[in-house]
């Protein structure tokens, strides 16, 4: 099983769902956090904003560990593998989902209709997920 984690309240609901589902099924869980380079669009060309990507990755690993800590204590029977990658979330989740029994994500709907629409990652996965998909909404 795979769960996408981004540290948001919607992600927390997806993590809760994924841990319970993994525990019930006696399955392991892969928790995935990703980020992508930021581009600055100028009139002349796209430029990557200079940053220390090693530091960003370390920060993302710490955030993922924090988001999983309480859940790993609540579900000690669930083995958790952590994956942190610099790439678009949908791309990472689709690649990892090729060998998964279930892919779990939250639903942001970040536009002006927050809570009513799927976010871009969930929307992409609804159309292209390589395995069963659960889109979990915050209650």
C-alpha cells in the first residue's frame, strides 16, 4: 500500500486511512513525500530558483517522520517504508503504484472551491492510477 503525504490536514486523513487499511490487511505501507523544483518564469527564459536541494530533502524527510510518528505508535504491526523524492507527486505515486495493492491520497481542491473539487494530484491519479485508488477527504 502507498500513501501520499504532504503534511496538510487532508494528508493526515489519508495517512489515517492508509494505516488502518494496512493494519486490517496485514500489509506494509510506503509513505511518499515529494517536491519539485520551482521555476521563475521571466520574459527571457525559465530559471530555477537557486536553493540547497540537499537541505530541502533533509527537511522533507524530517517532516515525513513527524507526520508518521504517532501513526507508527498506534499501528506497530504496520511496517512503513519512507520515500522522499524530488519530482511531481502524481508522477512519483503513479510509478510506485505500479506494484501496489492500493494507493491512498488526500483531496485538496486548492482553488476557490476548496473542499469541493479534487486537487491536481488526486485528479491526475483518478485518471491514470495503475492500481486501486482511495481519495480521502477531510471530515
